C-alpha cells in the first residue's frame, strides 16, 4: 500500500508547533507580562485583534473584531462572511498567531532617534476553528457583542446566524509586553 502522506516543506514544523508549546523567549524580560489577569486587562482595552495566517509559507494578516472568554479555557471568537481568503487559508492551515496592542503614548525626545513609543501588547498562538453548531455560534456572538457593548445576552435572527461564520481560536500560548 502506498502512503499518501506527502509533506510540503515547512509543514512538518507547523505540525510540531501545533503539538507543543511555542518556545518564544522575550529578549527584555523586564518588559514581559505573564500574569493572565494583566494580559486579560490589556485585551479588554483593545478595539481589534490581528490574526496572522500562513498560506503556503506566504503570510496574510487580518484585523478583526473579537470576543475574549478569559478564564482557564482561554478562547477568542471572531465573525466573518461565509467566503473569502481568510477562510480558504484557515481550511488549509488553522495554526495562527494573534496580536493586540493598546495604551500608545509617543515619547518625544530632543533628537530624532530619541523618540519612542510606550504601549502594552499581547501576542499568542493557537488553532482556529470554524464553528457550525448553532448554540456555540450564539455563544461566540455574545462574547463579541458584549465586548463592544454593556450587554451580555443578545437575540439573533435565524437568517443572520445562517449567513454568519463564527471562528473560535483556542489559545495555546500568549504573552504580554509593556514598553
């Protein structure tokens, strides 16, 4: 019997990363944020999340509205249209990187190279999944909607649910940074 398991260059590394923790070490340890509550606080102050995908080793990044679950089972939810490049890539490779940043403050200096920017950010990795079950779609939409309002529960018309794709990102690792 012939094996059809043909691995493209770089795919084996992706499979290894999916199975293990990403060993990314921050060079400036004094800037690293590891406290999950502080990371959650940074996320709560962000308006959007950037998702980095890879299509045959070609990077693709999108900015999306989001909902964050917090707690032990850390997840991010997103919504999108039923078709497009993002979904094409996710169906081929669902291992993604995500990024948030907030609290931007320009630090002016005397000379041009003395300028800087202070901020707080979060970067992480995980697997993203297209949600098809209606109750979890509603749950994901509730997280997204409550992130942008003062409500926690919403009702959805069936035609809206039918035409909306919900994505769930199961976070495997994330770290914060303060500059």
